[in-house]
């Protein structure tokens, strides 16, 4: 691989991640509009149905067949993680300010580190644990428990962040054998029946206005997933993840223009603490991966992930 190609991969990944951030923010606007008439759970189902309809021509053209038996459990787990993340996020976005929800969603890297420790046996040293504690302190600054009315929907954002962290790890694993759009197509096909079951408990006949808003959710959300998958396939997650933080600026603008939401000073301070801690974890992960690669290249015993240099 040429030097220019190696240099372009992180840049492409960053561009795709910014594109995903724009898509997520616009999608949240359509979720808010659709939630004026429909329950967020029903919106999630229609989003999946429309996404499958949008992707069907591509599936037929490329003759995408059934998932290989060895990968079925992985794709089912991927769809389950994304279903939980989508349902929890749509409900939260309909109930709390966009900037607050977006800021709290940036706790995803913290949950990714915790999950890696619990389920992958990854060793996490004091510096990353400190960053996690500081990051969650930033979340408490945003929420201000005891100083303002606490909305339980904020807990759904944490659930979304945790399942989104799992989703990201699985997508990265699958990207070696599947194209980003193939992963997205399989994911939405499997999510459709998963979201139908809870949607039946909140079913209402949608108006054309609501269906139009949900169609917007599906189109923009599908583009966001494709951008995100391409970002993760282009470069390491730790390299491209920080570019997702521009989402906060877009969320503030949309919240102000369309819903007259005015974030207070503590929301911005807490968001800065969360982003700073998440950025440190991302840079730390990138450094440890480089150390591991160099050790492997020199045929030396690599350090455990999370070990001090």
C-alpha cells in the first residue's frame, strides 16, 4: 500500500463519520416530527420497513442470498443490539432535549471499554479507568441530579450507548468479510420482525404526515448507517470516532431552530468533559494498537491491551 493510500484511509474515515453525524442529527429531527402522532416504538418499526424497501433493489441487483450459517448468530446479535439501541434512542429523543441526549450518547466509548473488560478479558489500567470516571462525571454535570428535575428517559440514552458500543464492535468484526451496505441490509431485514413485536403494543394508524416523517427517518437513518459502516471499514474506530462529536453542534442548531431548545451552561460543560474523556480513550486505544502492531512485526510478545507502555 502506498503512503498516499495509507494517509487517505483515516481522512476518508473521518469524512464518512462526519456524514454519519449529519445524518443522525437530521434523523432525530424527523423522529421528533413523527413522534407528534406516533409512539417512538412504532416509528422504529416503520423505519426498518422503509429501510428494507429502500435496500431491496440493491439486494436483488447484487443477489445477496441467505447469511452463511457460521455468521447467522453474529448477525442476529448485531440486529438485537441495534434494535435495543434504536428503540431506546427514539423514545429518549422524543422526551428530552436533543443536545442533552446527544451529549449523553457520547458515553458510548466508556461502555465499550467496560464491555471489553467484562466479556473479552481486556486489561484496563488506571489511566483509562480514570478517563471513564471523569467521563461519567461529565454525564452527571449534564443531568445535574438533585439540582434539576431528572428525566428517566436519560437512562435510555445510557442503554442506547451500551448497545451501540456492542454494535460497533460487531460491525468492525464483520467488515472483513462483508461490504458496509451488505451489513446494513442484513441488519434491517432482521430488525424488522424484532421491532414489530413491541410496536404492536402501541399501534396507531399513521396519517400521511406521520408516514412522510417516518420515511425521512428511514432514508436519512439508512444513509447514516452506510456512512458509519464505511467509516469503521476505512479506519480504526479509535481514529474516526472523535469526528462524531460535531453531532453536538448540529443537534444544538436543530434544537434551537425547530424546538426553541436552549442548552444551559452546565450542559456544554458536561459535554466538554465527556468529549475530552472519550477523545483520550480513543487516542489511547490508537496508541496501544500501534504498540501491538510493532511488537508483532518484531516478533516480540505484545503487551496486553490496556497495559502501560
